[in-house]
């Protein structure tokens, strides 16, 4: 997402975000209010921060819709996860409460095939940092069936990288 100071109010999401030359650079999508920001540990005061979908992401989706008639996100991982909190972090002697812990893995799933285990902590996927389950879901939306992702995990305090191929169920 692109962060913007453009005013985004209820009812005008979906509008264009343009640069100083009038070029389309994104689509205004949402505003993060101060109460939302506090949930993520940010202190932004009373001013909302706007976010826009970058134009390159929009072009990719439009091309997929034109060429295939749909966006191919019919993959599965076989993972059940839980966002880390202070209590879980203390239980596992973690230095941080950023990331998600794997609570369940389905049999014969991509997660099982790539070697992920229950109690592994996912801290990143490719070049993205995973801080909570919402971020992980947003990251997965960037990928398509057949893509191979590099999961950065913590297992017994050691960082590892596991490659998972996204498959149809």
C-alpha cells in the first residue's frame, strides 16, 4: 500500500491518487484512524493516515481479469495461525511479540510438504515482514496459485527458511 496524506473519507474510497503531474499512481482505499493505529502500536494523534493501492498492483489485477477472467487466488496453505502476544512470547522465551505462531497444519498440505511444524513462528515471507495474522493474509494476497514462497521462521530460537509452493486444494 502507498501511504498518503490525501483526505480519504467514507464514500470516496476507490478514487484516484495522482502525483503533482496528474499521473495516476494509485487508488485511494482506506484510512487508518487513531484508534486503529493504537492497535498496531502507532501513535498518530487524531489525524487519519490514508492508504492507496499502487497502480502497478492494479494493472496486474486488471491484466489477470482481462486474460483469465479471474484473479487466481484459489490456493491453500493448510496453516492455522495465531498472532503472537506478550503471553505467548514469554512462554516461548521470544525477544519480540511480532509474528504468528503455527497452531495447526493440515495433512498433505503445502505447509506440511515444505516442512513447517506446529509452534514454528512465521516472521517473514519473501521480502515482507510478518507482524500479525492480518499482515500475513495481506501478504498472501500478493501471490497466485503455483507461486513458491520463502517462509522465514523461528524454530527453537533458530531462524530458518522454508520454501512453500502454493497449490489448489
